[in-house]
């Protein structure tokens, strides 16, 4: 079935099983591998993408439900000033170790700062609550939110 949507600002059409997940479509049919397959059950956030600006788990979303919507991935976000601001903050805070969770963390921090340009620690921790990290203990990722808020002041 042909499914049309917008991917990182560009119109795209894919011909796939309508029940195939957005995650598999991105990775197998679109060549975008930043979003990772972790739990495949909606628990870890490694597969995070934005759909119409909302953070979603791409492993749970059939591609048919994406028809007509706008999907953003890390590959697209890194081309923007805001996305690069978050990536730089995560690197500066040493919030990237193995990197498996990092694309999802960038997207979660991006959505947080869009909603709360000067977030509280509670707001940061709530925003990250759907994204698991086995390496960092989270404190460096929390630090990254504040670095991005400070260095990106005026962007958000
Ligand atoms: S792979 Fe989607 S939430 Fe874990
Ligand atoms: S940096 Fe390894 S899982 Fe987060």
C-alpha cells in the first residue's frame, strides 16, 4: 500500500505493508537509522521520533497512521539550529556514552525546550521519563537540558 507523508520537511511516498511500523519503515525503507530498535514494546524510547511535533515511539506506530503527517527524526533535527543546540549540549555535558539512547534523548530534550524554554529539574526529569539510558545515570542528560536552555536562549 502506498503511504504518503512528510519526512524531515520533504514529501515522501513508501509502498509497504500498512501495518509495518514507522520505525521499520524509517530504518529499512527510508535509510534513516538514527531511531533505534530497543525494546520494540514502547518502553525504552530508543525509537523516538516526532510526529506533528509530538514525541512518539515509532516502534508502536503502524505506518498507515502516519499518512499525511509530518515525521521528524534526528537526521532532520540535526540540520536545524535548535536540534544542533541540543546535540552540542548533550555532548558538552558528556551525556553520550554508548550512544544508543542519544537520538531519542535529543528528541525528548528538543520537545521539552519547545514547551519549557527555561525548564525546572522536575520538568526535565518528567520529559526524559520515557527514555531509558543504561550508561549515564541520567544526571549528565539532565545537565544537558540546562546547557541547551542557557546556550540556546532566544532560540526556544
Ligand atoms: S524500541 Fe520503541 S520504545 Fe523501545
Ligand atoms: S548512553 Fe548508552 S544507553 Fe544512554
